[in-house]
C-alpha cells in the first residue's frame, strides 16, 4: 500500500502504524509506504510527478489518496485529481483508496461536507473508502471528551491516528478490529511507539468496527 497525501498522513506516522497493525493481525508480509508531503494536495502530487512514477512501477496493490478536508472549495480538485490518479493506478494493476480526514476544530460543522467529498471521490473512481472522519464522530459519541485533535486543533492525536489505522485495517482485511493491540512498536523516524490504555483502545476499536459496518447512528454523525 502506498499513501499519497500530506501532513495528516505523516503526523504520528499513520503508514507505520497501519503496517504494524496489519502484521499484528497476521499479514506478516504487509508493506505500507508513503510519498506524503506537508501542505500538498493531490494536484501538487500530480504535477510533481514522483507519485505517478512510483505508481507506474506496478509494485502496489492499493494507492491511498488524501488531501485536506475538501468540504467546499477543495472538492473540485479532489475529484479531478482522484480520477487522474485512479486511471494511473488501474493501468498499473492497483486500486485507489481514500483516507477521509476531518475539518479543523474551528470548522467542526464541515464534518458532513468532508464525508460527502471523500465518498464522492470513492464513488467516481470505484475506489475504497476509509471513513476515518465518520469514525471520529462515532468515537466522540461514545466519549465527548476523547482527545482526537492534536495541539494545533487540526492534526491528529496519537489516538486519532490509531483510529485511522483501525478503520483502514478493517476495510482492507474485512476483519473486526476489536482485540488488536493497544501498544505498537513502530519502525518510524516520525513517531514514538504507541501505548494506549486498554479502555481508550477498546473504545476506538468499537468506533472503527461500527463505522466500517455502516451501523453508526445519525445522532453520532450529527
């Protein structure tokens, strides 16, 4: 799996965390890499050419695309360049997936718009949807005081990155994330090893499972 995104992917090293979870779940040959760059949208990656060249080599099964929230003005760019990357991925024998993110804390009212944008991108490309932003709402429905935003009120906390990894793990493997490790040794230069308490990890696993199953309540989504 190859991530093509920005700092929302880099923060706490989501690729390393996902790879550790996949291996903990029995996929010992899993390999997750990233070409993410701070501040980049998909258009920037397209114009830079590095991601296209990497995809063209045909070494990846899934290309995960991610840009900013794209609830409003970013939506046209998300949709246009998602389709461009999807075409290149298909040519290389891969499928695209979409890491649905979230708005800043100051724009929490945009959660629905972010969800719609990423769902549209997945639908238009026959891609996989990883509904992480929806899982945030499900987690907060269970514990409104749960810390998912980092100190800058936009990038994810370690718990939020773990939640993202759980959602993606579940969608990729079709397995229930409940029972996966709450502590992970990360081979990462960007983030320390993960150590969550059992109660928090269980809550996040349940939120991921419910979201992936499409069982989240409307009250949680609102």
